[in-house]
C-alpha cells in the first residue's frame, strides 16, 4: 500500500508544473540560506545605552545599519564611520540625533542634530544650512542647555548699538527691539524724569546711539547775603572826590527754599519756592561832593570833576607833546583814561593848564607839569595836588 502511494507521488511530481516550481524555489532558498550563513557577519551596536546584535551580509557599517531593524538617521553619529568595512565582532557606537525645531529670521527648520548643547547644535546647523549664526545673536534658551527632543530654538539676529548712561558707554549687540525694551535688557532702569535721546517706542536699527540723561530734583535751603545799599548825602566838597563814609553798612542774610534740577549731576535749573529774611541789611551812609566851583586868586573856577593827583614836573625845551603841540608852560601830561587829551584843567599851585601830553609813568591819578627850567621842575618835586577838570 505504501509503495503504491510513493509511486503515485513521484508520478504527480513529474506531471505537475507547480510541484516542479516549488521544488526549484525550495532549492534556491536552501542555497541562499547556505550562502548567507557563510557570508553573514555579526556586529554589536551600542545604541541609547543598549547593545543590539546585528547580523549582516553588507560590506559597510552604514549599509549594515540601514538594512537592520534599528531606526537610523543621517544626523546620527556613528563610530567607527559608516564607510568602515564590517568585520566579525566589530563594535559600533551610535549616538542618536534629536529632532528639533529651529527658527532664524522667520525661517523654520524641522531637523535633527546630534549635538549635546544648544550652542553646539547652532554651530552644527549654521554650517549645515549656511545660516551664519553669530555668538552675539540672541537665543531663547541658554547655549549651554542640553538639547532635548522636539526642542524649540529661536534665534534673533543681533545688531550693533551704542548706549550711554550713568557715565558709561555700552558698545554691544542686541536683537532689534524698542528702545525701552533694549534699556531694560541692558539693566538700565529709567527714572520718571530721565531723558532719552530716542523715543522709547523707537525700533532700534543698526548703529543707533541711545543717550540717557539722569534727571533729578531736590529741595535745599540756601542762605545768601542781602547786599547793603549806599545812601549818599550832599556835602560841600568838590564833585569827583571820594565819598566820605558817615556810617558803615552791613549785609543782611536771607534764607531761600530752592528746588534744584540736575542732569547727570549738574545743575541746570533752580526755582525759588520760598524765602525769608533772617537779618535785614544796614544801609551805608556817605557824604558825596556837590561843589562845582572854587575861588582861586580872586577868580572863580568852574569844573566838572575834581581829582587828588600825584604831581611831578619836567622840563624838556624844544620837545613835542603826544598831540604834536610844542611843550611850554601850561602843558601837562595825563593818563587819557582819567583825563581826556585836550581838556582844560586847573592845578592848585600851578594854575591853568591843558592836557596835551602823556607819559609812560603817568598812569591813573598822576599828572606831570611842564616847567620853564630844570630848577623850577626840581623845586616842584613830587606833591599831591587838587586838579579840576573844566
């Protein structure tokens, strides 16, 4: 019975096409399996702290990982490199990349990185995408922070600005924002009355300069003198002679409440809020000459002003005066800032004269009288005299 069954089976094999194909496929599988077993190599992959054994017939590490059950990304770090040839017992270290979302200049990149920190990730992605991210650019998270899955990283391009405040100059970079926001970020706290060179809502542009002037107000009590006044009384002596003090004056004292306005420590304005007199001033009383005529030698001399002068005498026959007149009796030298050249004068002890000359030593209340002889000049000497300017 068994014999008949086997014979029948062989007959079916010979007569059935499907059976012949099945036998062929089975044979191919056996041959491929034998070849795989002969060519296959086993490597260990360390991934996420675990060891995964991979059996592969592919020649490189990259091919082995790509055709394994491991999820692999081009951004993963593989050591040794993906181009390394597979050998039996090879150990491969795989550092997984993390998916992140990067925003730069309103561009958004959904990508992966194997960097450990945000700073390293930015350097990696900047080079990869040609973003030219700089160290001064602002990032919404710390550059030292570890990269996390699905992390949102936002980069804001920084621009150069200059801020002057509190005697310091801050030359820095900052992402575009309003002046108020920039000052807050830089730690510059504004007072209620402080002045800023740009409007607080002004959006900063490259190379903008912002100056902060500190404005302060304070109230002080200030004491000051009240100058005394001089009151004159008419007296019977020539006009022009120094006043004679009858009673001396003294300054008073006042106290003022003052509001001071300071800009960067310097006073720019003051307002008197109130004042009171602590002590009143005492007026000074003087007697002042009113006499405009004198009698000399039976003649009345009218004058505009009188001086007490130091008088000297000289004699230079044939000389010429400052005004070009020839020297002679009655010519005197004066200081033109005191007595104008050309004025008529009367000099006690000398007589009538005219101011037509000057001299290097004749300064202030000095007068030099021309004499007709050396003896007369020497005899005159130096004396104080009254000089009346007519």
